[in-house]
C-alpha cells in the first residue's frame, strides 16, 4: 500500500510502498478516506518536540483519521464510516476510567507512537471508533481540530466575552462554536487572508500587528479597549502569552491550547487580587468526541477542509509552515 513515511527530522516525508498493516487483537483495519494535517505533525517533522516527545522512526504520521471498516470489526459493519479517537490509554488508570485517556501516563497516540493515517490502510483499536456519515474530507478534522476546539469552549456561556487568539483550523472551529452558543467573540491574528475568512463567517476580528513597544496581547487590547471573561490562546507563543492575563476581567480565565513554546510569567498579585485562572487544553475526552460530532451534524460549524492528495503531502506541509492554508489541510490517501 502507499504511505508517506517519516524517516528523519527536517526531511520531507518519503512516499513509499509499505506492507499492509498487521491487525492486533481488538483492532480493526480501516481504509483511510482522509487524514487531517496538524501543526503537531509539523512540530514532529521539524524536531521541535524532540526533547518532550520520544518517537521511533520510521513511522507513518497522521492522527486525524476517518476511514471505512475493512476487517476485524465486532461493533461495526464492513464499509461503515468511522472517526478515530487517537489517544489510546492503558484502560486502567483514573484518566482512562473517566474517559480522558489523553492524560494517561502510558498514552499511545495513533500517528505518533505507532503508524497512522497518512497511508491507504491503518489498524486501530475498535473501542476508540465513532460512527459518522458524510464527506470524509470534511469529517476528518473533527478527530483532532474539532474535538480540541469543542473542549476549549466548554463551559463558556451565552453573553460571555471571549478573545480568540490565532487563526488556525482549531481557532476557526472554536470561534464558530462560540458564536453559535451566543458568546461575544473577537478573533485576533496576523494573517489578513485568514482574518478576512473569519469576518466572512461572521466573526469580528482584530489585526494583531505589533505596535512599537507592544506585544500581541497588548495590541489586541489597544484595538478592543475591553477586557474579556475568557482568553483562548490557540498559538501559545511567547508573544501571545506575554501579558495575556492582563486581558482578563475579574475572575477571568486564560485557556492555553496552542503549543508554540511560549512561557507564562504572571505576577502573583494579579492572579490573587483579580481571582484569575489558567487552564491547559489537551485534545478532548471520549465524551467530547460524541459532542463535537453532534455539533457538526447540527450545523454549528464548518471544518473548512482543504484537500490534498497523498502525493501532495509535502506540498501541504510546506503550505502549512508558510501559513497559506485557510482552514485544515486534509490528506486523501485513497480514491474516494
């Protein structure tokens, strides 16, 4: 079968013929219909997470997978379309038992620790699959961008004021969910084309270009002239995190979703006297996967998928690095 293989950091993926996957006990073989390309894949390819995440190469990346059942299923019929929850836990710890295997100390991520979806076929545990219907290109982003966005906005209510920092696929989905739930949302970013797309779908925006002696958070405040109940940082860089908590109203909450290596340096008195909170968002729970699928089916958001053939995967990676993709790049390993 055809696959895009990660062999060496800093090098393009290698397009190869590789063996058909071996199916383990309790697993299902899927014919991969579409697999989203995540910034996490790029971090791995560039070696930016090598000190934090140990993976063995060669490996087939791609953790955002939708496919059709081929063999081995007990709960699903052959040919049924399914979406993968990619964080496979031990099944015994308190996180796994509460449906949050992404926090399991022994978590094994499909497309990171073992072969994933940038291939024609993949073997995955059946218990982590969810039935879906529709165009696989638009469904695939639900498996990571969608569930992460859904988790990022949980608990935010109608009328709450929210600053969304970032214009990537996860931020775009989160902003749509917030708008559909009646929150007052504004999106800040630096890519004019992405901000224009956000405005097109009804999200007010702010161009967060650096001003003299101002970081990006200070720039956002200089335009908005208001503080927020929530700040959702989908970038997580030094520029966005620096002073981000000064954007919060009393008892406000900063949620950090992006992983671009920033550091949060906050005066203790700011946190205590204003009652502020900080929360990290990692993927989502198994229950969140059910929730995001339901929200998508109800038309609360679009995944804004941008399709590429498997043979074009290195072009997609370059486009993502160069910030050219408005929405989510989705790789199609097989003909539809």
